């Protein structure tokens, strides 16, 4: 509730006030109380319990002097109000010479009114009742004036002196309405400020860190509840007190040379280790104080542990997309196109590819391209978990299901992946006994936890991956044929790197760019064309993973910024076979005989290859290609 005191100069203004207020939209929880100016003691305004006061003239001035923090709004006297009052004075007293007595902050165009009415006006300004009484006495005894135009204060003095030639300046509707609107605007602004303060306070208190602000004299301006607890402050109001009363270590208040204000310090405060950070308060470039944040080291360590525990729940989020798959070879583009088509269905998928070809990269990309992208992506490597634990990992268990079971039980990966995708890598390593259970889950879309008799329906898409042929495993009796047919609805064969050599240069460029961006030594590394050629000659049995490892080795060992062919050969030993050509290299180069180049250029899509296309196919630059052709 906002209580507004409206002080009316005289009783006749009450009806005018209510008439105007009836035409206005009053904010919620606003209450007006009307009091006549003669009934208030302005000297005690500082003790009033109203939220706001509306007054005019010397009453307004007196309240402003004594009100302290009480918000006061003035009803302004307009030039039109004065004009009407002068007209009434002329009509009432046949006045030709008029004294106008108003408070010091009111001005009007005297000459303009004199010219309109063809009269003489003397204008007097007053600040308090003593000045009002003195000026009235001078006017009354001078005998020069036919009437007086004034506010309520002079009118009351004149009435006591039985002086009748006074016309009171009455406020028009506009001045009163403007004052009320100003009050409403102040209420809205106050409520908005209070709401913002509450929001900021809630945010500060929810951070969980101690926060305090001090001025340039090291006196407290603000401290939140967490800060109070950390500094063991039990007193009520502490604003204005020196921070050194609560913190013995003055070093947290100083900013040593060479250290940024955003740097953290670790200090012992009140018996506990605390991370302290300074943030200066600057006004127009001048430091007016600082904000200190206090973080408990124990709390930070606990938070880090919690984060690590959550991150250890591997595979709950897929971070890769198809845009992350690098390469421009036709076989890779075909695989990506097939994977995108598969992603739009809800069928299970089998990805087959050698080690290091990017099976999980494709699996995550499929998930992020599917309608399940907002749901969990859970990854499991079937070869990394022992057989006796694999079943509990997949299906979960209830409390007491076996010795060592966690109290309260545990959700399995199928439950965690509900509505999302379960990626089962190296599925060929799944034990035969579990293969039968997996087949049932895929068919029935339901699981049962270990030690439980309840059936749990699930909606999970399976993306399985293998680096060996599952059909060969079926022939060996190591993999169930019916499970293969259930998984192999949509199959995706990932090409090995030796079948997409055109992508080697692109991959090396990406690895190099990542290294140049992330290394902290400021080194910039690049490859010579001959070095890329040397990489093209390798068989890459470990595929992209092996290529990445070799590149990392080269980045670490290089000291010149340019990786040469010799460095590549050294990094590839002992597996590098000197002189070995990548598949098709001898054939293509032979077709480039120096005398008959134009006649025997290799064909692509029924047309002759350009030098750019030939260079990309060989994994070399146009310059190197030109040099080789010239030498031959």
C-alpha cells in the first residue's frame, strides 16, 4: 500500500481534487488522504508516516526543508492560473494597480498581463511566512494598491488583518492533474526500482559466493548473507563500517603491480581458505571502491568433484555433427549422404569400419541429425566392460540384486537412453548370452532390471558399430545370426583412409589449424608439399586416428615451423616403405608421359582430369605436379 498525503490550500479545492481523480487511472494499492494546509505542522514532516506528499507554495517549501527522505511533489502554479486570478481581482475590486505576491520559485510575464488588462502590477516573491507577513504589511500600509493577488498564506494573513482586497491564486485542473500524474509516475518508478533491487538481491544471494562492496575509504557499502556467514558477522547493520574490522588480511584490498583486477587470490579468512577476486568500481574512470567476491575453496573443490562425476557419465550428449566430418572424396560423401538418410528414419543402424575410421563420429552425427537430437545419446564400448558387469550396465539392477550392489539400485544404459540413442561400439565383443537378451530387447522394446520382476518399456534407437565383419563372426559361431539380421536393417560401411587419400591433405590442414590455434607457445606450423606427399604414401592401417597421432608427433618435434618430407619419414619409421607409391599413383603418373600428356590424361566422369583435379587425387600441389611432369 502506498499512502499519499494531498495538502489542499483551502477547503474548496477538495471537490476539484475528487472530480479530477475520478477521470484518472489509479495504480493498485494507492490511497489518498486529504488535509487542509492549516491543519498540518510542516516542522514535523520528518516524522510523518506517509509515503508521499503533494503540496504547493510555501507549504511545499516547508515540507521539503523538514521532510528528510519523504518524497514531496509540488502542485505548480501556471501562468494561466495567475492570469485568471488577476482577472478576478480586477472584476472584484475595480483594481488598476495590483500587488502579486507568490513564492520564490514562481515566475510569470508581468508585462504581458499588464498589456492585456491595461493595468499596473508589482511582483513580490516570498520564501517563508515572516517574509509574507512583512510584505503584506508594506503593501497594506502603502495605500498604493487596489488589490492583492496571492497564494493561501498571504490570504490567511490578510484575513486576520481584516484586509479584504485579496484574490487567491487557485490551481487549474491541469496543474493538479500534472502533480497527481507525477506522483503516479514516482510510484511506478519506485516499484520498478524495488523489483529490480529484489531481482538483483535474489541473484546475488543465489550465487552461493560471498559478495561485498566497499567505497574508496574501505567502508562497507553492501554485503550479502553468504559474505556475512563467511566473515562471521552477526551484527545487524554494518554498512559504513571499515572492512578491516572484519578482515585482518589487508592484502586482499591492495592490487599489486603486474596483477589484473580479475586475477584471483587465495587467502585464509576466519580460519578457512577462500578464493578472493577484486572488481573495481569506477565512475567516469575514477576508482570509487571495489567489489570483493569470496569463494570457499572447500565448496569449489566439492563442485569440481560433482562436475567430474557428472562428466564421467559418458555419452549422454552427442557433440559431433555431419559438418565435423572432414573430407571431399566421393566415397566419404556417399557415406555421409547415406548416414543423413538413415538419420531421418527410426530404424536401428549397423556401422562397419576399420579402427580409426570415425564410427562414433558418424553415430553422434546421425543422432544429432535425427528427431531424437534433443534426447540422450548414450555410448557403450562392449569390449571395455567385463562380461559379468556388462548385463548390469545395460539393464541396471535393483537394491540387493547382488553383493556389492549400490543402495537404491542403478539405472541401466537402456533407461538412460530412453527416447534417445544407444551407441554400442565393438558389438562383436558382446557375449553370446547377452546377445540373446539384446535381441529380445530390440524385438519387445522392454527391459527388466537384474533382481527385479517388473517390466520397463523403453524407446531406444540402437546404433551398433564393429571393426570386424559380423558375418564372419556368425560363421565362426561368435555372433548370433538372428541378431545380425535384426541390427543390419540399415548398414553403413565407412571407407578406410587408403581408399580416400584425397582427404589426407584436408585432414592434415584441420589438424594443423587446430594445433596453431590451441598451442600456447605461439608457434605456427605448416607442411611442405613434399611432406604431404610422404603422408600420402603411407598405408594408414590405423586410419584417421593413426594420421592424427603422426601429425601430433610432428607438431611436438618440429622446431622450425615448416614440417618437411624428411621429418615425416622420420616420424613414420620403421613402417614407412621408402619409394612406395599410394594406390594408383604409378598409373596416373605414367599416364602423364612428357611427350604424350594430352593424349593419355586420366579420365573422370567421362572427361579429362584438370591439373587441379589430378593434383588433389595425388595429394600434392599444382607446383609439385608441374615439376614432376616437367622432369619426366
